[in-house]
């Protein structure tokens, strides 16, 4: 698919918890379903406690393509080369690549790779998908050192309705869930253990992805091969290419977001599992140093592996500050706070943005308790301006609202914005209340309770208080989307169909207008357009039926 996929933001989970006292919906049920959703996205060996039982084990050899000690593997995309060069040019390109690898690097393999097949004189191995690293540009699509042992990259979560593990949005989702538990875990009741399990499923994977010094694995799975197929994760036979950032080919935004996720999660487990917490925090500091010391965007390092799927449009400096802010909160070490203050002063971009690609507003809200009593703090000024950009009555409002009351920002899959921004409103309302403060938007005074009211309208809209009377959370209420854009949900479970479903064998399930075979409980779809219209059945409208994961 060519539509840019979006990340789910778990603000909707905690927003529900915080507005339970003014119940127009069963927020407890919605919270339970939101956390259950994670189990439908799991990759790896599923535990006996798996509640979403139509999902089974998958991706059990992720990372095991990597083998041979210190062998340089140069991937050449054969079809791309043919498109860009004459046959003679291809020969010259390969000859120079071989010369560079054998003479300069001493050891080499040439691996020919097209969209679906890989050929090599040794099984294809990748520890860095380093697009653009050669003088030939994108046709020479990777250079990287392999390790003596395979790298275990089993686990983590699949992205949206795909079978690829994109670590950038996955790490952001983990950071947000950890933040939710830190601030609101006491309100989660029996759902708290499941939330902790969801966090640990991700952090266990990120520990694996950062286990080799000098490398951070940023993705598993060839997105082009994956998007060409419609098959269950349990059946997938598309290339499970591991992509990595390195010192020479950095990925600061992904690495710093992973550092943020590990640091935030370390605080979640500090009392219940101190040894694990210490391990997460130690790794967070190491990964942050890697991200900061070897700065650069993974857009250039892995190229078409990242774009157009999860391109970093806003630069990586906000992720570095975000990572430092979480490490400051987790360690209380002055060096991280100094980093935040120094670099925030020169950070460009909009202070009104927050999501997997832009952390600006989140940074200001996160650090606000630390500086709430400081007169003239730019963090508080920016946090207040963010609030004023969202309130319907504010003279400086920068968002729009649909006729039915849904908050809108530019870009597809709008519910990612409504949930993420609502989460920040809820969090900041608590920080304001603790400091006995309100926000002044010109002549408009916004009390902490007003911020909660605005967030509640967004949650209620998502759960069905909208002109269509439709819940945009799958499995909640009597009327919700039945045809979501999700491979595992749309195809029959292995429990009911034991045969292999190949790359194109599932196309009939993609094209049908019948409900999905399995209900992905708790999934939140992209949502309606700015006129509150949503086409429930038409699966071709990926942007509306696509999940936020």
C-alpha cells in the first residue's frame, strides 16, 4: 500500500481512565479492550496466557538470517540495477564493489536481491540495511558487518495491519504506554498487570535489538515484499530482512526513541522488578549515547526501508531531547537535564505537534512539573500555548473540529492526533491541578477540569457519541468497523484453517466486503473525515480503515 501508515497512541487508554467519574460510556470496558489489542499485534512465541487466541506463534526466526563472523555482505538490488544501469554498468558496479570489499575490507560477499528472492554465495545476512552507502546510490542497498552468532530479534509487535516490525513507532507506542502506567497505573485496576505485560513484551524485544554494541536494529521485515502479499503473520514467507543503524550509518531518531522507551519503562518496573528496571535503564543510557554521538537520520541510512512508510519528516533532534528528558526523569542526573535545556532552546519545528514523528509538545508537558514554579519558563509557556492551540473557545486555536466535534489536524488517520493530543491534555491537567494553576488563552481561562472536558469529548466521539453512532474501537459497543485493514484479522485463524495461505492466496479475503474472520478487539481505526463521514465496508479506503499500531 502507498498510504503512509500511522502509529497508535495509547493516550486513549488513559484518557478513558481519567474520565470514568463522568461516565457516558463504559470506560472500564474500553480500557480493557485497548490493552487486549496488544495481544493481537504480538510477534514471536506467544505465552500460555495469550487471551486473543486466534493469533498463534510467528516470526520465530527473526534475526537468524545474520550469521558468519565478520563477513561483509553487499546487497545489490538486481532489478533496481537493471533499471538504472546498462548491463556493462552493472558489471562495472559489481567489479568496483568487489574491489572495495575485498581489497579495503578484506572479506566480502555479494548478495543479489530482488523484491521476493535473494541469491548469494552465502545465505543472505544483514546487520545494516545501509541504503545510499555506496557511490552508486540506492542500487547498492546495504553494507554492514555481521556477527559471529545470529541475532535474536524474535518478539515485539507488528505494525498496524502489516507483518513488519517498525521499531520507530513501536518504541514511541511503548514510551506512551509506560507514561500512561507511570501517571495513571493506580486507576487501572485489574488491567494493570496486562499493561505491564504489554510493556515488557516490547522492552524485551528492544533489549535484543540493542544487544550488539555499535548497532541498533531499527526494523525487521522487507516492507515492499510484505505489502505485496496478503498473508497471516503465522504463514509469512516474505523476506524478514533486519535493518540496523550503525556508527557509519546512524539512526538517531529511532535509537533515541528506543532509549526513551527503555528509560520510561525502567521506572514502571522499578518497584516490582528492580533488577529488570536497572537493566532497562543501563541500556537506555547506552542507546542514547549511541544516538547522540553518531547523529544522523535513518531516512538516509536505510532509505526505502523507512520511506515512504515511517519517514522522519521532523528531524531527529526532538527525539534526542525526548530521550534525554526521559533519562533525566529516570536517573535525576543533571547532565540529561542540561542536555534538554541546552538543545530545546535551538530546536525548530512546531510546539503544537506530538506523535511518533514529532515530540515537541510532549517534551514541554513531560518536563513541566520540574519547572512549574519557575517564573518565565519557556517549557511552561510552550505547554500553555499548546493547550490554547486545542481548545475550541481559544482565540489562538490551530486545530479544526468536525461538525460532530472531532478534533482535526492535517494528515491521514486523524484519530492518532485526537488520541495523542487528548492524552497530553489529561496529563497536563493533573500537573496544573497539583500546582494550582490554570492556562490563560487571551481572555479565555482554561482550568484543569476544562482540559479534561475537551479530552472527554474526543474519547466519547471515538466510542460512539458521534453523528454516525459508530464506535471507532473494534469490539466496543454494538456498532463498530467490521472490515479493518489488517492481515491477521481478515484471514482465517490457523485454529480454523490449518493449511498454508501463501503470498497472494489471501487476496480474496482482502477484496471481500464480508466482516473480518477474527475480531481484533481494542483496535482503533483511522477514523472519519472532517465531515464525520466514514465508509465502514469499503476496504480500499485504507486511510480510514487502517489501524494505528
